[in-house]
C-alpha cells in the first residue's frame, strides 16, 4: 500500500493500515514528516540552532481522532502542555476570554454572549433572531445545502451581530481557515460554532506541543510506524500514479536522483491541495473524467505569512503564550513561544530575550513579502508596545499559499474519500468529510476513513471514528430554529424559496 504524503492525513492512514498488518510505504516530498506542520533545523545569527516551522497550532480537545492517534505514540500526551486561555483583543481595545465558561452546551455559548463586552445588551436588541437561530440548528450535511451558498460575512451581516462581536467571536475563527470571511462558506463557520460550543463541552481549551514539532510529534510517530513494519521515505517526489491494467497501481517516484517504480494493491492520495492537481495531471490514466475535473477544481486559500523573531529583550511578563487579534489590517495572532516551547524557553533564558511569532492570514494575491513583513511588525508593536526598539537577533519568515479554500457553494464540488478507482482513496483537510470536524482533525479523520475504506474492501475490520454529534444536541433549540425558518422572518433570514 502506498501512502502519498506524510502529513497528518497520510500518517493517520498509514498507521491505521499498518495496525491491520497491511504493508505500507509512506512517500513524503519534504525532508521530514508532518506536512504543513513539519519543522526543520536552522542556524541563527548568534550561532545557536533552532527549529523553524510554519507556525503555532492549537490541538483542541475536540480533536478526538487526532488525539487518539497521538496516544498510540504518547499514551499520556506528555509531549503537550495546556494553555489556560484563548484571549482575543480587538484593535479598539475590546477583549474577550474563553476561560471560566460553563462546559455544558448551550449554556457555554449563552454565557459567552452574556459576559462578553463584544455583546452589549443595547446592541443585542438589533440582532436578527431568526437568522441567529440558524447557528443552533447545524445538521450535516444539510447545513451546507441550507446556508452554504452564503459567505460567512453575509451570514454575520444578516444576523446583525454587534460589530465587535463579529470581529472577536466569529471573524477571528473564520480566518483560522486562512480565508477572509467573505471567502468562507457560512456553513463552515456554523459547523465550527457547533464544533466548539453547541456540540461539545470542551469549549476552546487546547494544548500545544512543549517541544518543536519533529521532536514532540513526528520523530516518535515515525518510530511507531517503523515498529509496525511500515517504510517511510522522506525527500521523495512522486512522479505519477497509474492503474496496472488489473488489480493494483503503479507508483513512480524519485529520491536522491534515483527513479523507481513499484506496484501496490492500493494508493492513498494524502497530498496538500496545492500539490494534488499537478500530481493527477502527471497521472493521465488515473480516474474518470468527473473525478479528474473535481481534482482540477481544488482551490487553495490566499497567502498567509508567519514571521518568527528571536529578540534581544523579553516581552512583558503578563503576556499570554497566544493572543488572537481582531480589527487590524493583517495581524491575526501573536505567540510567545518561550512561554510554552522548551527550545525557545532555553534560548530566551540563555540570552535574556524572547521568541515571538506573528501570523497574518488571507493576504492579497501577489502581495510583496517584504511589505507584509514590515506591516505585520508595526501592527504587533501597536499591540505589544514593548516590542518598539527591540533588536531582532534573527528572524525567519514563511509566506505560503497551500491551505484549502472552502468557498460559498463549494461543498458539493469537493473531492470525497472514495474515487472512481476501487483501490484509490483520498485524505486531507481539503477532502469532504460529512462530520463536524475541522483543520487538523479533518485531516486525521479523513486519513482514518480512507484506511477504513480500503480495509473494508479487503474484508478487514476498520477503526472507530469519533466526532461531536452531527446535529445540534438540544431538540427544543432545533425546533425553534426550524420554526423560525417557517415564519416570514425565517424566510428572509434564509433568503431562499422552498
């Protein structure tokens, strides 16, 4: 079995297959595992060695399937540390926190609205209640048919939430999909609200690796796969995949200047959305025209920038490890790595400095990297004034555009787990999974489902898949939301004939 791609989705599929005694070969283009969460060594200007990556990632407690996979390697998840809060600060000075909320839905969401400064009572009177109720009636995949034609921004404007609430309670999260709210399906935002609030009791509690990604996650996971008998080839570019004329597939790849072609009973395509269309284009005999058209239509989100600075002075002691921001031109969050990552903490302790990371999502296509770097730094200084005058010992910047886009109306055109080929399956965070999952959890879940599809075809037992409920947990709220759609105001909220 060939697994093309060594990110979360590919590793999930490879693990589930290898645990059922399937011979697995993982083919990863980069020099290390992890996909968009990989890390690599770099030497700083002061001569010290550091691990660079593509930025901060939160491992939320609702990532049931990803966390179950990680427990294969680290049963107690000792490689993670919990961050106590998820603070959000608007440029105008308003702030929200997600610690201390009730854990029982829907009271957690109601408590957020009641205690947040972003939801002033005098402005809540103007909320379009029938439209807001649609956030309480999420059912998959029906929600995509009902509101997926709208953008997240359109839905927020239709609901008429207070402006600050739009920025802090919703737009910050929508931009975590690397898209501006006008580029994101309203259904995706509704599913995310369901995932983190109304469908689960974990809220926005999350963990982060206490060490750089390779040491905390990917090196132990690779060792686990090797112990299961799987072969892992990094630095390997897959040139093409094709059917053999009978059962199985031929996979050609290049590694270290050497070309190789091998036959496999099945293939898991677990590449990122930026690489997938080109790979299928290089595989002209793979799949039927309808599937190839879906693959050719896979779109990526706008560019995003990660800037990491090793600074000669610390930030103030009360600064959080992670801060979400709203209302700024491009700044989306600030992380202080030495608050939680051991390697960064050691560097900071040795030098008296700090390691600060800035994220900017949904940048303009064709933007100037230097211009965006400079702008991002100036925005960060306006949030953390102590950064003014700080000297950068060194810095690393990553401008990328290879994350999936979930545009309005795009759900029905997504590639699914299965394909037109019986032994060819797909996995990744861009793949359609009709469960309330997102981001890394969607990648992990798709990998498990891809493996289960192949195992089922061979008459073998699959692996369990967990998620929050597919629909709202509270029947009275669902009834109320549907009743509002049946009223005149409900029809205006949905703006569709029925």
